[in-house]
C-alpha cells in the first residue's frame, strides 16, 4: 500500500509580504489547511486520488479567496466564464468544461463530462445544459460575484488591460500605496488565479484537477490552459499528475503539464528534474510565469513556481498539512 499524498495550489504571481496583511496571510493558511485536511481524509479512508482532487478543487471553488467558482474574476463584459478539468492517471480518462456560467462547481461538471458523456471537453451553453441535465448544483451567475473581484475588474478595466489574478492584486496594492484603492492581498494584475490539486492514493493511482475563473477583464469567449488536457492538467500513473497555474497562453503553447510527463517518459528525467526544466527554463523562455504542482506514483512531490509566490500546500498520509505562500 502506498502512503497517500495530496497537494493543492491556489494560484501564483506577484504575491509579496508587503502586500499581504498578517490577517490576510492567516486566512489563506487557514483555508489551505482546511481544504488539505478534507482531501487528506478522503485518501486516508482509502478513497481514490480522483475523489481526493475533486474534493480539494470543489472546496477551493467554494472559497472566495481564490479565482475559481465563488470569487471568480470578471470578463471584459462584466460576466463570469469558468473553466475546469480533471484526469484519472489510472485510465487516462479526462473531462473538462470551458466558458460555463451557471454550475456552482465547474470541477464537478468536468468530472460529469468524463463519467457521463462520450466526450472530454464541453464548452459554453452546451456545457451549461449538460450540467443541468446531470443534476449538478446550478446557481445564478451573481453567485460568483464578490465585491473585491468587482472592484479589481473596475480598476483593471480603466487601464484597458488584462491581468492574471494574483498580478491584478499586486497592481491593486501599488495603487493603494498611493491612497487610491483598497489593499488587495495579491496583485490582481500579476496573480495567476487558477486552483488545482494532485494526489496519489493508497492503491498507487494518481489524479489531477484544475479550475479557474480566468484572467481579469479577459475577452469574452477566451479559453486558457486550464480545461486543455496536457496544458493545464494531466495525469498518468506511468509518469505523474500535474496541475498548472500561470500565463495560460504560454502553458498552452508549450503543453506544459504534458511536457513534464514526456520528459519523464522519454528522457528518463526524475519528477524534480522535469519540473525544474519546464518551470525554470521552458516557460520563462516564452515569458511564461506561474507554477506547477505534481506527484508521481512513487510519492515524489514537487511544487514549483517562477513567480514571487504561489498559494500551496501538501499532506502525506496522516501527517499535519504544510502550507506556504512565498518562495
């Protein structure tokens, strides 16, 4: 029997100690710890890696501190469009949704696509209709609103740009330093607000899941790396389970999550070597910022990022979860 492992991330980007109050920092650690405990309980009870990552990401979506589900960022039109993916390393089965607007938990919609349809990816109104047909929790789009995200959108919109979620928070902090805006814990303009989880269960199977609200002030209809298997999410028992957060367009162009697995499969790289190469060499070569978390079937774990910080944490077996924010 394997010692189970669960790891999560809540986005990466310009996360600096100066921009995060002691209270905000404690809140992030508390939420990350609680989410890890819930997913850890699934694994220690003999549950599957797939169930564990689904539970972790569902809880991350329900937490308004992160850019997924409740607390998702706004599009240029002032709406919410959410993406998610999940993958089972034992079977290579995967499911994903893009640009959905009414499912409370996009990761559950992604799993339904995997288990209840003949497809891997559903998008837009078709994905919304499928979520309804599957009896998933449906909410009015106003459910995803938080005042902090709305204010962030208004500030970014004035700059006529797009910002990765935690970067958008750094932008907010810089503004607030001059007395023009309230402090946001992360630079909404330099924060990549994707959430994700990877897990190894007692049976030696791995799984990954990723979910996001996208980029602040993004073009309506934009789809990033999160729901694209191999870009923002990938899992295979033969290599590893990987979940990404960062500049989605670069993660798509480099097929970042699969690149880690490919380096292990074809070049004989260890998980640590493959993650180092992709996060610190491949992505920066194309101005890609962010991070990846990964676990392999031997229980090796890596949480790598090339930004100032990444909300993250992990737990092995029944050990107390470990959480971190900065480098």
